[in-house]
C-alpha cells in the first residue's frame, strides 16, 4: 500500500494567503466591497509576518459563513480561473517539486486547506496533484450557498478528519505518508503522517520541528519582503477607492468566501 504527501496551501505551497487573491477578484466583480478588501490587505500583511492564529481563523470562518449566504455557486465557480491566475505566480517551485517527487516515488500528492473546496480542487488540477481537500460549503436547492459547512472545517484537527475520510475511499498508508505545513495549527496533520516537513515554520512549529528532528524548508525571504511592500501599497490604493465605492454601494451586502 502506497503513501501520500499532504500539503497545506497558504504560506506552505504558496506565498501568502489564497483568500487575499479571491478577495481581489471578488472586489473587481462587485461581490465584496473594496473597503473590505483593504482591511483584508492589512490582515494579509500581518499574516505574512506572524502567521494565522486559531482566533483569527475562526473569526474568518464566521465572516465567511455569514456573508456567503445567498451567493450563487455558479457565480463563485466562474471566479476560479482569475483567482488561480493570481495564485500561480505565488506557488513555491521548491514545494511543487517536492509534490512531483513524491508522485514519481509512487505516492499521491494532495492539497489540504481550510480554503474553499472549489478553489482547492481547481488549483490541485492545474498543478498536477492527485486531488485537493478544502472546506465545503452547503449549497441549497436554489443553487446558492446556505452559509452552513458541509463536512469538517479543514483546519487543525479537521484536516486529520478530512484525510481519514479520504483513506476510507483510497488505499493509502499514513505510515508511508508525508505532511507539509508552516503552522503549529497543522500539528495534528503533521503528527498523523509518518514523516513531517516544516515549511517556513512559525516560531512554535519551528521549536517542535527541532525537538522532533523534522526536516525544515526555508523559502521566500526576498519574495516575502516584496509581497509585504506591494500589499501595503495595494491597501492604500484600495482604501482610497473604497471610500468612493462605499458611497455607491452602501446598501449592497458585503460578501466574502474563503
């Protein structure tokens, strides 16, 4: 029985947050306000520097569940090509090469992320992964999102739950599997696999990786600084536009999908 390689997405397979790329596209299409995108741009800078915390992640989930209600599944799906166009330049070639190496060695490669399943599955297909697992949002009979989660929130222990469900469908061996992540929040997934690799780890994960003898990959030093500078400029630009746009969209509901 062959193993698999499971890759976190944000700050692991890619630099920064996939949610920020979605927000930019959603703003251009009028799904979310530009002022909200400006706020998320600032959060994105903090995320690049500090990483995510449980509190921030669950707050983002709450916003997503409340604001996605009533948005059409087809409307969101049509954004994926444009969203992926923003994500692909941020993919770490070294991590992608790791995924392809595992495939060449007979293991499957999977993206496992708290991001929306539609985007994760689309990205996995483009990058040549065997599949992607993301958070699923329930779609009602009318084709719009209900705001409820359909299955586990694929974050922390939820990633192990999602991987366990995958193992019930595919003959994969966790002992011969690898897990890659940047964050202490993914410790359950990292410990569930036979081998773990910390990619651009946060301080807590770096300490655990050193104690347990895990491999550590350090990437994106120059790109990290450039992205932070660019995001600050974007926040200023979008913030100014948001002041004007908000006056015209006051009655429009703010929507956000991770």
